[in-house]
C-alpha cells in the first residue's frame, strides 16, 4: 500500500496540498494520512476530495503523536510515496513581547516536530519518493518582529538541503517550498491584520492553490527549492548577494 502523509492538512495550504496530491498522484496513492489537531476539519477535507483517508487528530508537538505515527507505519507496513511537512505557525511582534510559551511553541512545531515525523517516515520511503517541507521567504534573511519564526524557517531550509544531499543515495528527493504571504489562517493566528505591519500590507500575496500545485510538481521533479512569484525569486537572490544587515530594514515585519 502506497500512502501520502500531509501534516497541517485541515485548512489553508495544507488542504490545498491534499487536492494537489489527489490530482497529480490519484492513480498511485492508495491512502492519504491527514494529520492536524482538528478532527472534523480533516474529515471535511477528505470528504471534499473524495479520497480514502486515515485521519490522525494529533498535536505534533507531543512526542506521543510522533510515536503514534511510527507505530501506524509499522502496523500497516505501508510505503510512503510522499511526506508533506506543512504544520507550522508564526507570531508577529518583538521577541520580548511575544512571550516564552509562544516562542517555544514555534520552535516545537516548526522545527522539532518536523525532525520527529521525518525521522519516523524515512524508513518507509523508497526510491522515487520525496519529502516536501513547507518553508517560507522568511528563511532567506532575518525578519525583525518575526525573529523566532524566520529562524525556524531558516533551519528548515538548511535541513532540507542537507537531508536532500544525504538521501540522494536512496533516490529520495527533499524540497523546500518557500511561499510569501498567503490569505490563510496563518495571518490571523500570527496576529497579522490590516495596519499591524506595513510590510505585510504591501507585499504581494501568493495563491495557496497555485503554490501547492507548483511546489508539489517541483518536489516530484527533483528540485531542491521552489519559490513562488518573480518578486520573491528576486528577493531570494538579493538576500544571497547583500549582507543581511542591509536586508533587515527591508525584511522587518
């Protein structure tokens, strides 16, 4: 049995990935494993797409959740065709004002949980499979007022590149999807609304459906990084060329 595992699949970009995977791999995926905290939302995503889905209403920051996925893989003896690490969140504000619990929670979900689920899934992957890690344009340079979030995404970008190098010998690709701002639940959860950030008010939006389709294609084709929109592709190049001390006044959120 070949399966697709998608975390953060209950809404936004995660829900778009479910549809994109269905449309691209409908003939090769036997079962979809959808992971997020909201069980009813996951069930609705599965119903909407008409897929054979196994629902995992889990909080991936809980180590027991990682153990549950590992056990499910062992019990099913399934082959993982693709893993999409989409779960994550950010908070807008100065580091000292956000508070310890939210700062720690971002690291737990955006980094530690990705490490955990990727570790337990890789043994079930074979040549031709891939991992798609949802990163961000925030990974290209430090973003003051989203200090922890951008740092977690910089980790994911580095993690993706290094893990991709390691897994080449097994024929498994790893790709980082780097969207810009999208009109999803991410913004209100992060405390980003009209007037809260001049940067977010002016930046062009990325379409979640287009992002899911194109980044999935890039991962399947063996690419390492996919960045949406020409504007953000240019920013990625600029962040490589210029010292970050010059970039940060522009990247400040």
